[in-house]
């Protein structure tokens, strides 16, 4: 096993040297791809993939194309998400659809998906390639299903916690878990270890998204990297809001309904009003308790398999690092 810093560097190099299609033409197609990939990000998915490969006795150096593929795919989803959300900024910089236009973002995104599909089987013997492609496609379909649920939730007021957890499992966790299983396949893992790493990543992804919900309300904007309260302003169905909708009664219920229906509210007032309801209902702590529980389940999954102590220690530290993030 390498250190976390080494895996992050390996993942970054894989994206820069393998994924970025430097010099390809037409420039109008490929420049937006390079631009999107150069925005950085946490690189969680390729790091998990490379570490999973080593954890089961493989050689992560041979899984670099697959690491580049999973990051390429992730960034493809971001390009299309930004078109659907009409987003102007991504990681503090103009989105591809803002810097260029929607058509460019769609076409460049489509190209990223195809490039990712090529990379995931690069240099792999046919039998393993078929398994990798099956895992990659199942992962991709899960992400699309999650995105569809997320869009449908926008028009609903009766979304349940169970429905929300299934949506974020598909939209967020499945890609992390797919990365872990692809890494395990590259390392020739047995089914028990591959499943354990998959379950670790699923639960880590759930904890990660719930933590994101919490940070959007209670995070430090200077550290979080974006304005606090965006989910509140957009009436986004998050773990926080759904819990509040279920638990609020009396005056709190009336006030919450008022803010949800107020489309012209001054941002500071609406954010303060809804946050005040969350505070009174202890919603923030309820969310943090759920984060801790899914983090615990992630670590528990590691101990259900036959992974080397060094590998278990690495992923436990990785879990703590992700759970300790402020942005």
C-alpha cells in the first residue's frame, strides 16, 4: 500500500497524462474536456480505485488507465449536471456550459463518456475487460437513475428519508463503490474482498453526501468554498430539509411552509429562518449522527473480509480523512 498522498499524486498524474486528450482536434470539442479535468477536485474515486487494487494484492500501477477512466466519467456527469442545473460556477470557476455553451458541454461530455469507456478496458485481457465493462456500465446506469430521482424530487413535497437515501446511494455512493470494485477486479480479488470494498465505499459515499448536506447549512463559507445556504434557497430536498418537514409541528411547521413557498425572500432572511428551525428541531445533530453511523458501517465492512491489516488501516484513515473535511 502507498500513502494517501502518494495515491492522490498517482491519481492526479493519471488524469493529467492519460485522461486529458491534449492536442486532439477539433479544439472546440477537446478544450472543454481538458478545462473540466484541470479544475481538480478531491480525486476520491481514482484514489479508492488504486488503493483497492493494492489492498487485494494487485499492482496499482497497472490500474492507472482505470483510475483515469473513473475520474473522466465523474467529470462527464458534472458537465451534464451543470447544463441541467443551469449552473454558472463549478469549483469556483465558470462551468463549461457557461464558458462555452450548453451544446458544447453536452457534446464534450458525451465524448468524455466514450473516452472513459475506452480507458476502463485499456491494456486488459478480454475476459477481465468484459467484467470491468459490466461493472462500469452498471455503475453508470445507477448514477443516471439517481439523477432522475433527484430531478423528480424537486417537484415533490412528500419525499421520505428512505427515498432520499436511495437517491444518494445511486447518485453519489454507487460511483465510489464502482471505483472500489473496479480496483479490486484489477487486483484479481476474490468475491468476498471485492464485496467488502464495495460496501465500504457505498457507506462512505452515504456519509459523504449527508456531511455535504450539513456543511451547506453549518459549514464555514471561507473553507467550504461556496456560499452557505444554497440548498435552503433552492428548496433542495436534503436529509436536513426532509427531516425538518417530518418533525416540524405548530409554529415551526407554519414557518417552514412559509419559507418553502416564498420565492422572493431575501436570501439572508430565508437562510436564517430555516436554519433557526433546524436548530430548534436539532436537525444538525440528527444529520451528524447519521454521518457517524454510515462511517461506522463503512469501517465495519472492512473487517468482514480477508484484507491485510495494512489495507484496513489505510481505508480506516481514509474514512477519517473524508469525515474530517470542512469542504
